[in-house]
C-alpha cells in the first residue's frame, strides 16, 4: 500500500496499491497527495481496494478515489473549501456548491440551476427525472421557468447537454401571407377552426399556448399574419390559404360577383347599415329616425310627461313589444336584413374590404353597465300635548236663569265634552287620544263636566332602504318600475232627466291610471378611460293614506331626481337628498290667568311637534366588459337570493304542516366536458342549468 506522507512528494505521479484499506486511511492519504482538506463522516465505514497499473497524477488518483466511494454508496461534498465524505443519501442536504454554470465533470455532488428560454420546465421534468441518481433530486421553479438539479458533477454535465438540445424555439418566425381574392376577416376564423380540429396531423401536439398555430387577419393589406408551431404546420397553413384564395364566381357575362353577405355578431344590422351608408356618402343618409326608437343624445329619457298613459287611446306597457319590428332597409349599396341580423353589401372587392374593416371594428362586443341605486330615508316624529279645561254652571237652585262658565282648548277636550254630552243623549262620541282625567259634578239631578286634564305624547320613526338594480348595454336606456298602477278619477258625468227610477241616466266616470312607487331610468355611456356618464331619472312616489277615501281625490307624495352625472367605474356618488327638520308649537290659554307662573298652567293648553326627514339617493355603476364578469355578477346575485330564501324558512309545525317555502334551485357546478379533437361540439341543451329535484307524488287516496 502506497501511503506517501512527505510534503516534498506532493504533486508527483504515484502508483496506487490500496487492498482492503480503511476508507478513513485512504482519505488521509489522498488529502496529503492533493493538498485538500478531507473530513470523513463517522457513518462512513468499510474498506476499499484501489490499484493502478502505472503512475498517475494526484488529480487522477483523487478522481478514482471518488469513483470507488460512489460504488460503495458514499460521495464527497465540497463546502467552503472542505471535502466532506458522507453517505450518498445525505449528500443533497449538505451545503454543496450552487451555481448556474454546468460543472465540467467529477464525482462530487453539486447543485445547478438551469434557466430555460423556450421550453417549459414542466415538460422536461418527466424526461430528466429517470436520468437523475436515485438519492438526488430535480425540482421545477415555475416562477422563472427553471430546473434545480442536485447530482454528481459528471451527470450534471450530461444533463446540461440534454437540456441545451431540448430548449430550442419550436415556433416558427412570423409569416405574412398575402390574400388576393378572399377576405382575410372571413378566412382567419375558418383557418383557426381547421387547425384546431386537425391538431396532431402533420405536427406535434402541444398544450402550450405559445406553441399553438396563430392566424391573425390584417384587413388593411388583406394579409394573414401566421406564427406556426413548427415548419410542417406553417406549410399546412400556406396550402390551405392557396386552396381557399380563389377568384369569386363569374356571372353570365364574365363579370365577377360583387354582392356580399356579412353576418353580424353584436351590432344591430339596421343601425349599422345607416351608419355605413352615411360614411360612404360622406354626410347624412337623408333618413329620419323613427320617433319610437331612442337616438343617441335624445333627451327624451328625462321626459316624464309622456310616461303616464290613460285608459283610452293608449296601449299598455305590459302588452307593447319590447322593440318595434323593423323591416329591411332600402336604398344604397348596403342593405340590412333584420331577421338574420346581417348586411347585404353591393360593392367592388377593394371597397368591400374597406367596409369589412369598418364592420369588424363596429361589430365588437359592447360593454354593459350594472347600476346599483340606493334610496335611504329615515323619518322621526315627536308630538306632545298638555291641557286643562274647566266647566261649571252659574246660578242657584231657585234661580230662573242658569249659565255656564268654563274653558275649552284643543281637539281632545272637545271630544271629551262631546263624549259626555253624547252619552246623555244616547249618541256616544269617542274621546280624544292620550290620557284624559275628568271630574264630573251633579246639579239638579244632572251630571256635568267640571274638570278635564289631557296628556298626550307620541313618537314615530321610519327607516326605509330601497335598492333598485338594473343592467343595460352601453349607451342604451334601461328602466325599472316597482309599484302599483293607481286609478285617478279625472271626470264624471250624470245626465239628470225624467227617465229612470232615480232620475239619472247613463252616469259614468273617466279614470286615468298612473304608476305609483319606485321608478329608475338610466342611460349610461362608457368613456375610453373607464368613467361612466349617465342620464338619470329617479322617482319615489306614494299615495297619502289620509286621502284614500277623500271626496277630493287621491293625494300622492313624490320625490324626483333628474340629473346627468360622471362617475368612475365602481365608485359611489350621491345624487341628491332632503334634510328637513320641522318644528311646530301651539298654545291656547285664558288671557291673564294663563300668564300667571305655575298657576297659569291650569288655564291653558299647549301642543308641540317636531318632524325630521333624512333622505339620500346614492348610485354606483359597475362596468361589465366580458361574459365572465357578467356570469360572476349574475351568480353572486343568484346565490344571495337563494341564501336569503333558505334563511327565511318557516318554523316546523305539526299543527299546520306547511313547513317549507320556495327556494331557488342550486346551480349545476359540473362543467361541460371539452369535446374530443375533431368531434362536433356538444349541444347547449345537453346539460341543464339548474339541478331540480323531481316533484313529490302525493297520494290522496
């Protein structure tokens, strides 16, 4: 066994001849030969055999020593200039070297971070995992798309070469394919559907969005912008474009067809046809808008005089159609077909391309505005009454002349006196409200009221919160009415003559019905920076209870706000309100006697009242720009109503066995499975929207 120990021999070529030598002894010898600081873990036990046929350098000898240790299940970890010989299973937990550079080679454990530029790290994980040593690890950091691998240096070198070969750009460069005859706005969706349905044909299927074949229409130059996943997919796109880009059919005289049909997705065909005709002529189309259709900027949203309809000569809003049926527009090169919501364009091919570019911009999905309105009203009333009255006769028993002397204040006192007098005459009258304390005296066998005190204190409070909500398209009017349709008598006629038993012939009344309740009408307009401009009309009306049986007719209380406001998306704005504090006081007294301190309270009646009204109207618009936001908003309100219904269930009772109230059915949480490649999409009625339980079968026999 060669075991050089002199420092003078360090670096010289040596011949190794270790036979069944302890690992600890061989490690000390290698430390002397190479000048390294080697530490052996106490768990490292055993013997090794290491021999060479010829003299080798100390570096080669140390590499062979590391290889023998690896076969025994041990390895060397370098940390801060110290080589630690530890079991291979614990090597990944030691403080080894960490770098982003791939080590050249060697038998030591190291950690390397591989940052990928093109390939997804998750895609390489199943490829590289079998190539890692059993006791070492490989992890993915999705944040910066990198791999963290702990393994032997020589294996890290091999893995680095594999990663470099796989981390290449699979997608091709951007290609611009000109189209001569067809319209690229029609061809791009068709190509996208064909390429998606033919995934896996002529190319590699991948789930990465960056590797999908993308086709974008460029209407200005009538070209297609293509970025394919690979060269084969790009050639497939070019071949499809070549087959589809053919001249239009020719007529009997050889002229090319110039009539095109464009189906719209979001815009209204009739309105868009008018706009396009005006744009082509450079001025007004000469058509007069229908008075029944609201036009942009039309202030009739706030014209409330035309909203109340009578009983005769007017159609009910419940039976009137939502929108009047429009017929096909006539005149000009652009016709509208409302039944299919499409445009029929008669134009040359260059002019059609220009029109199609404008149509694509105008036929975009319009944003919606969800308007939340809050009407908060708090009322507080207080009233108090106090009064003392005196009544008594003047004169003796034998006097021929008898008079009355007394005081009478306020309505309550009168009712008490009328009640006493009515009881004597047989027609009782209800006494006044509050505490009534009276003393009656008897004279000549007749009772009369001698003293009356009245005490009354009332208080009332009301708290009303109304939240009418509605959603409407951008620049479209919406209206919500919650209330009653109350009849108002506008006139009556009675023909008095000799005919009839009562002398009346053909009596009749004319009645006008008006909506009484809560009305909210709003027309929002979304600006480019996200603010919402709104024309608002809000009305809260009610019938005064005291006028229901009045001979003069009904009296309505009405609070109305008409305004134009500018609100940020999702912000709350106060539209207006009423802060009213009303006080009234009344005092009746006997002159002179009522002014005496303390004692004067016996000769007067006093009432006071105070009424406070706080009314505020708030508004909050929320812009809903896509279907996901609309669905989330609807589901939130749906769950709110369903939770409220579940919390309002009646208490179980065996005497009245109706223990359930209606509850909205739960929404179906199961998503629709994606169709297989090339298969037809599932029908929209294949999955029910609601999960409803079957109706119970009641056996009445």
